C-alpha cells in the first residue's frame, strides 16, 4: 500500500511560491491530504485542491505548522515551506518506506548555496555529521542509537523528514511558538523521543537560501533573542534523558547556533544575546561538568562563553 501521506504548508505572503509548490504536489500525486496554513498573509492565499486554515494575523511558522498538524488525518506527514521545492526522488523514497515501521525518516536535500558552487547536495556541515553517524550512503537504513545525537546536530529543518503522525501527537512534539527558531523543538525532541529513525541518502527537497529579503530567516531584531525559549524544552528533555551523549551533542550544537544568531542579529543586541546565553548556561552548570568528562575542550568553550557574557 502507498504511504498514507499529508503535506502541511505554512505560508506568509508568498502566493507565488505556494502556487509552484502546490503544482508540484498535485503533479506528484502522492499526498492524500494537503493542508495550507495561511499565517496572516496581507492577502488571503488561494490554494485550489488544498484545505486552507487562515490566521487573521501572523503567529509564526511554528504555530502554523502545529495548526496544520492538528488537522492531519493521514498516518504520515511531511512539513514543507512554500519557498522550497519537492524533488522527484521523494516518490522513490515513499516506495522505499512502504511497509516499513518508523517514527520518522530523515532524507537528504539539495541546497542553493551548494548549487552555487556547482555541486549538488546539502551543506558540508550536515554532510560531515551524516558521515560521522555512519549513514551518509544508503537508500534506506535505520540509525543506530549512537548516531541519533550526532544527526540531531544537523540543521534544524522541518521539511527534510517524513513523520509518523501518531509519533508526534503521542509524544506532544511540535514546533515552538517563537517567531523564529521555532523548528528547534520539533527537530531535537523528535530525535530524543524516537525509537526508530530511518535515513535515506535520496535527495528529496530543494532548499533555496535568500541572502536578504522578507523571509523569517532574514530577521535581525529582538525576536532572535527568543532562541533561548526555543532551546529550553530541548535542554530539559536532554537533562531528563540522563544520557551524557545527548548532553555532549547539545553542547556541541550550541556554539554554532550562537554564532549563527550573532551574525544575523542587530549588533546593538549582542550584549542581550550574550546575557541570555549566560543565563541559559548558568542554569545547567552540572551539565557542563558532565560534558567536561567527555569533551574537555568543548566544556571550556562553553565556560568561556559564560565568562565573556556582560
């Protein structure tokens, strides 16, 4: 039997992107249900063939995805952004997944930054982590337990995974309510809760990165400080798991995330960003001590960030 699959698309002021993605989705013919969540666009979106949920004002992509998830009736779902594109290999992946039990399947994607270098695939950092987890090559394979904390450190995208709907609902997993960084809880809590994660090296999505513009990824204001609100449930789940490997993984992820935010936030907000990081780290000093026993250099890096805070 074909995978019973829903497509959930949050959209905000991107009617053109939505039209292109819907045309693809309908051409592929693999989605029993398509749900478009119009997150307060200036003009209500038109989405023939899809169920449309409209928010009267923008609430953020995470809230929009959660609203779509609540309406899914299919056994599996794929979140996708209106400005990204499906690749035909998705149809091959769905055939591979037929009859397989899994909580979610992580697949590879093509990135416009990589394409600009005349290569095809995902960014080097993610590819390195796939290799470190021992799953870089293979049409479909389960991730060994030791590989899960490694893959959790990949870019926290919502659209490179086929989820089992009941897995998300039964574990209370969804996106955060922050305007940006809302995909961090979905990504990390999924990895932390999953019993069976499959991976595929099939490239099933195209991710276009715009250097500037009106996308949420281009915002530079105080909303970036909400990154700690997005991280808090992840840190609590890591601590509850009581596994040093997960603590090291989150510790390794944190400096790169802070650097990413620092390069995008208004420099006038750097002191507030550093103060937020200091509060986040000070609340888990024992966690840093655990990291130090496995990765002393990483723990010292975190302590240096704490010392440098205003």
